[in-house]
C-alpha cells in the first residue's frame, strides 16, 4: 500500500510559488513564507495519508461466463477499518480485450448506510470476442480526510470469464412459443410431415395435398383417405463455419463469424429438438474444429461451448482442403450448411469447385450475410471524385458476389442471403421445408 498527492495538494503546493514571488518582490525578507507554505502542505499531505482509512478486505465478483455482445455486471466491495471513512473511493480494473474494447473498466464505490466501513459499486462490460477473457490487476484508491493524499492498493485477480456465443434468440418469446406450439412441442406424439416413410391413412381434409390421396383405399372405404408420412429423424446436419479473414470483418460492432455462430446455434437447437444428429465444423486456411455428431437438446450446451473455441483467423480460407476434409469424414448423406463470405474471385471459383463435389452425395446450403457496408457506399450521395470511385468499386464487388451466388443456385445449391437479424429465422424455415420434403 502506498500514497501520493491528490490534484488538490499539487495545486495548493504550486500556489505557494507565485505567492512567495509576490511577497519577495514587496519585501525580500518574506521569501521564506513560500517555502514554509510548501513544507506545511507536505506535512499535511503526510498526515492525511497516514490517518486515512486502511483497507481490510477487497472482493471482486465476476460471472464465470457470459455471451458475446450481452452486458455483464461486475461487482466490487471493499471493507475499511478506522474511525475515518474514505472521503472518495474509486477502482480501476484491467481486463482482457475480449471483455472490453478499451481493456479497462472503472468503479465508483459508495458506502453502505447500514454497514460501517463497507463500500460497494458495480460496473458493466460488454464482451466483444469469444474465448476465455482474463481479469487483470485491480487498482483501488481513496483519499484521506483532508483530500490531500491518495491511498492506493493493487490486487491481481486470477479469475476468468468464458465468453460464449450469443444465444439470446433462443430465449426469445417467439422461438419459445414456436417450440411449444409446433411439431417439436412437449407432447409425446408422432412427428408427421411430408417425408418418405408411410405412417397411416387419415380422412382427407380440405387443404391437404391432393397428391396424398390414396384412391384404392378411398374406394374400399367409400370415403376420401389421404396418406400420412412419418418425417425422418436421425438425419445428419453439419454447420460448417468459415472463420477466415472475410468472416472476421465486423457487422454492427461484432465480427461476421459471431453473427454466423449465433444463427448456427439457433438452428442447431431446432435440429436437436427435431431428433437429428448435429455437428459443428470450422475452417480457415485449414480445418479447425470438428465436433462429433450429437443428438438431443441436452447436448446443446456442449455445442455452445465448442462454438466458443472457434478462433478468429486473419488468413484466406482454403475451401478445397476444408470441404474435401469434411466430405471424407461424412459416411452418409448429410445436410451441410456453409456460413461464409468471399471477396476474392479466385477463392470464389475454388469454392464453387469444392461445392460441386459435395452435391453429388450431400444436400448443401450456403448462408451469406448481407454486406451492409457495400450497400451503404453505393447508396451514399457522392460528394467528391473519391466517393464516386469508392462507389464504383463497391458496385463491382457486389456484382461479382451476386454472380457467384447465381452460379451456386444454377448448380442446384440453395443460398440464403440476408441481414444477420433475419438469417437465423430464414435458416430455420429452410431446414423445416427440407424436413417436410424428406430431401435427406
């Protein structure tokens, strides 16, 4: 523990110099008044630091985990001994840059009226990157009763915060209502749809597909009967996430890969509820993460933890190596959902070649996040020649991207492109359509 002068003390000591100069100009013998002023303040500063309250205990409460982009509350409590309470008390905590952009957070502590000598305060941080965020050193300082000296202590924290992917969409009322009222509800019943496995005959109702009518059965029973099919379960769903340089670019403050992970986990929650086996796969210059196939909603948290380990790779993605590796690991037909983005035409051509080899055996779905930055540059009214050149370049990049998406669709690959807020819902709807058609 140490102490040092406050701003007030520095100004008061500095004030002695002009006063001494003025007095010395009037009467040279009075020059010693300035020196006496400074010595008196130094003695008062020393006294203020010595009689200031002493720290007994400092406690920092940190949540063990949090989600990216979701505010986290940190709580700090300090207990002091002595009859003189701290005049003002503040804290500064160093953090991993995953937990706060500036790498630091401040606390303003106030005394608890009922508890003498106990001060507490809270501060809010917003994690900006996934992974393990380390809590660093805590500095706590308080002033003495005269406000001339700061007392300060340092404390190294050994706590960590696991920053997980954001799954707030799963907790939204819309998704919960959907899960409660949909075919994936809590009732124990058959999961019927437009699959390929015949389940039973039911009386035809208006609105049912006329192609499902069983004419022979209808003739025997003298009423229209329609076939009901049991939609297949235990399908394999793979969410392949590109974590290369293009996916590390931010959208509304968070990297594209984090937006993609949130959408993938939202859909994975539905696939697990539907009884399908789900896996995560990530890649950049080489394959990174490859989880085993999991089934049952009880394994969703494991998927979320695995997704938290997907790192940010500022390198070009190797689609050929990644997708060929993924294909070699799949022993049966699967739905492969690829989250990616591309700016290099050469890399896009290699991606098309790799995707073409997948569709011979698997069902492939591409998910592309809408590039709002390019659209903003194109739609902005130009004010200079540089703005015109920038808009032309952005338009060319957008046209190249649309050309690649058109080629994917011509190959028979479904493509979902949209804003990150809507991409999860659209992906769920596409997955449900695939389930109803029995395409797997």
